[in-house]
């Protein structure tokens, strides 16, 4: 192990820990400056993260939220380990660090998992449980909205954080109605050839954007999709990568998840996981009648965030595919709703 990691482990009383390079941490490696898995003398395994300089406050707030959700009974929220001096972030070797339990899971059989209805039912149960656990938060215990880790270009993301609230000290609710048009404007300035297609999509989404302000909002995970789940068989054992958590339109997590699964192709939208997730949410009380009627539009609106990521990476193939997918969702809205809301 390198010297900085050794110095950080001492802060958590893990000086006897040994790095486990054969274990790959799940989730995106871009979420921090560095990640390692270590095993302590008692055999417990830990994910050690070195944070970027701009992440400390945000990651402390996220860790506090995860701990509160776990305390309120959300079993899939796994709190971080506190350093020996207390707190949620500690400093060593000139950086801020966090330590989380390393949770083992079963790999997804890709792309076949998209046709497994049982996984959709499980995700629906998780999202309904998250909504119940987060309800007392009233959207205000995170000091800010989701951070801006993806955008049209580094530092350029029109970014989350739109919306308003009448409650003092409560973070604004992130509204897709604010984010998607802002992203489209920025994208059109850089890529004028996209302006007409983006403008047409926004026009078709305008009724949803008008409705969004009256839809329920809640603290959401912000990036729920099957690859951010630690699966045990077909069961949601834990959910990771909470960096985009914050107050949003309550159907945001379901919409993002459905959009990610549906991106595998039309069959994925019509069979297996997606219809089961939509039905499971309605049955579990995680989606009221009005929300259900706007679900496909919300899925389409969340794709602007993914489009921002492909533009940031200058991935022309994915930009083309994403625009086509966005338009397909809007073109086939009625057909998709007949399946999801049957």
C-alpha cells in the first residue's frame, strides 16, 4: 500500500488492514480521486475513498443523509464508518477521506436482466421504502441539491438546483423543468446543429414541465439504476453512489431507472423489469395516479442529463443514440403507457 493510504487508515483505527487489489469497488470510479478495498484484522472489508478537494462538504452531507435513512429503517442504505475522532470525513496526507463497508453482491447477467420482472418488483419495493424513509426529511436536511459531476463540459453544467421552496433553510427542489431547458440552451450554443431537435423535444415536454411544480417531491437517491444496486440473487441488498441525492420530483428515481433499463432497446421498455417496476410502484403506493400519467415524460426529461454526459465526453455515437432514444420515448409515449399502466 502507498504511504498516503496507510496514513489514512490509521485515522480509522485500520492500521492492520491489508489492501485487496483483486476486489473491484462497484460504481463509478469517477466519483472520487481514488478508491481502494482493504481487509482488517477481523476479516471485515472496507472501501476507502480519497475525495477531491471540492467534494468534502457535499460528501459529508451525503453520508449524513445515508445514515439518517438507515436509522429510519432503509436497509439498503449502508452508512459510512466514522473515523476514531468522530465525524463523516477525516483528513490525512493532505486530503479528505471516507471509509464505507465493502458490500459483496452478485453480478448482473447483462443484458438479459432487463427481462427479469422480479428485479423490477424489487426495485419498486426499494423506491417505495426510500420514499417512506425520506418523508420526514422534507427535502431540507441536505444543504444543497445534487452536485454537478456531469455536464456539457467541465464546469459548464447548467446543473441541478432549480426550483423554489417556501420553507426557510430548505434546499430548492431540483426540477427537470429547469434543468432540461438550461441544458438544451447550453448544448445548442456549442452544437447549433442540435438546436432544432432539442427544441422540438422541449416543446413536447412542455405540458409535463408545467405539471411538475404541483407533483409531490421528496429526497431522492438521484441515480438509481440496476448497476448502482448491490444484488444478492434478484434481491436489492444495498444501493450505492448517493452523490446526486437531494430533493427532487418524487418520481425522479423511478424515471431515471426506467430510462436506464429502457435504453437497452424497445423490448426492454415493453417486457420484464420496466413494466414490473411501474406496476410495483403503483401497488406499493410509490406512485400516485397523476405521477403515473407523467411517468414516460419524466423518463424522457431525465435523458437530458445523460445527453449532457455524452456531450461532455464528446462521444458522438452516444449523442446520436441518446437523441434518438429521447425522440422514441416521446413518439411512443401512448404505447409505453399502455404497457406500464395496464
